């Protein structure tokens, strides 16, 4: 039982479990990447395929992480060490902690950009600027040194202050506040977007099925999006589920998290694309959509000042619920494996990640010429975590549950030691033993360029 404190914190309520876990999955990718990917890959047709993959692959993989976390009641590394003592499976946990370091470093840098744009929204910094000027504004900000660093450290500090308070009084308390705020802001933005003249074009872009755009490549992209949007393979779900009480229904909790994550992503599309089409602006992807296209729209829209503040607050909240979960992976590892206090572990984790984050925040500024394999520090950490560590972690997690833990132990955990009837255990084991490993391997091979269509 190495490294586990005598008294371990846990989530105090079912809503706390869902708010925290859904918050870890819901992030910046839901708000800008998902809607654009749907629109570019067949709209409603892509959405149908995506939802099928969430249910068929994403949910079983998420539940596999829940089984590992709650049955061990350990951090991402300690869980494998406890469940498979003396076996090399603990390398999966190390990969999760390493991925958390990398992701938190570059993700917090991006989260810092949202703080800059909240500030610009409040000070009306977009006023009178056309698309070209907004592009210059974004590039000038990102290529600077002082402001990207300032906002990085502010965001890292906010994240650490929540984590240092513990699971129930920190993570659960604040995600129970942040998640409803995120939802309310999103609904307000959806209503405003749908009331604009010409909004129907955006809804068509998102939801009208165009099956001609569905190719083997886009279907694989739908699988990859389902996998990554649920925060699978990086240790957060194992860590968070280790705080779930034994009375909770893991299958039901996983379904609630997947539904909430998908709902937020779809609502983000409803909030963004009707407005984009209403003003006849070409929908850009990624950073261009968020930091150039949308500020351009807000200043043309009645009440745009107010709605730009709301939108970037939404982005900030979504980012914060994610950074909290990723930092907790590292903190739980430090606390339980090195037997240090939560306070010391939190600030040690925040400081060590900040060394990498410092380089990420300056990747378009003073450190733009630092290049490894043709990528700056930010891009290298992004690529390594998203394309190598996460899919490999997810693959090894389902193999561990399907082939090492096996049906009997998995069924006992999912059924709360026989208290719940598990009608789905046979298809679940079939998926985690055979279907999910094959599907994740396909995504992994495509991500690293060994498979293309």
C-alpha cells in the first residue's frame, strides 16, 4: 500500500464528481476546435459518427480509467503500482504524469491568452480594428515577452490556489461554481447568436449532414476527436476517479460526463457559427477563429462589447477547469509517492511546470528560434503529448483493464461489489479487449504519419 496517506480526500457529492470530471474534459478544444472540425467534415454527418464513437469507444475507455482509479484509490502512477505490483505496467502512470507536465506547460500559456483578451474586451481594445489589424494585434501580443509571461503566471497561480485547498474544498468547491457559470454564459451567447439575421447559414454549416465529405480520414478524425475531447489517456480521469466514493455508479457518472462534454461542444458551435455566417465572414480555424474572426464580429454586433467579455470569460473558465485537473495529476503523484504535504507538492509542481511553461509562453517571441525537429518548444510539447503519449496511454489503459485486470475484477468495481446489475459487462469487455485497442492504434498511427488515406 506504498505511499498512500492514512486519510485520503474525496469528492463529497455526485454533482461534484460530474462537475469536476466534466470540467477536466471540457476545455478550449471544445469551444473552438470541435465546432470547426464538425463544420469542415460533413456537418451533421460528422457529428453522427462522432457521437457513435463517443458511446462505442470513448465511454468504455473512460470507464476503464475510472475502474483503475477507484479500485486503487491512488494517483496515476501509484494506481498501476498497486494493481500490478512488480510488473512494468507502472510505466503507463509515468507516461500520464509526463503528459500532464507537457500539457499543463503549453495549455496554461494558451489559457493566459484568454486573460489578455478578457482584458482587451473590458478596455474595448478591439474597437475600430479590421481583420488585418486584429491579426497584427494577436501576433504582436504572442510574439512579445512580458504580457504572455505575465498572464501565464497569473493563470498558473489561480490554478495552484484552487489545488492547494484540496479535493473537496478546492477542486469540487470551485468546479461546482465554475461549471454552471460556463453553461449559463454559453446559453446566453447561443441565444444572442441565433437571433442575428442570417444565423441559419451557421446552423446549416454545423448540422446539415453532408455524407459526401465523410472519408476514411474524416471518420478516423471523428474517432480521434471523441478520444481526445473526453480527456482520456493523460492520468486526469484515473486521478479524479480515485476520489470517487465507492457508493457512486461509475457507468452512470461516465455517461453524465460524456454527455456534458459533448453538449458543451455542440452549444459552442451554436454560439459561434451563426454569428460568423450572419456577418458573412469566412470561418477560420483554431486561433484565427477565436482571436481574430470573433473579435471582428463582436465589434459589428449590437451589444458586442458585452458579448466579447462573456465569450472570453467563457474561454477562461473552460481553460481553468482543465488546468485544475491536469495540475492535480502531478500534485497527487508528488503527495503520495514522495510523501510531501499538499501545499508543498502544489507549489513544487506549479514551479517545475512553469520552467517548461516559461519557454512555451515565449515560443513566438524571444525563443522563436529555438527549434527541435522543426518545432518550437510549444509545438513540440503539444505534438509529443497529443500524438504520442495520450494515444499510447489510452491504448495501454484498455489493454490493462481488458487483459490484466480481467472481467471479474472489473465487474466487481463497476457493480460496486455486486450491488448494481451490469447488463453491459459483456459488450464492455469486448470493446476494451479488442475494439478499442484496434481503434486507438489506428488513430495513433495516423497521428504520427504512418497511416494515411
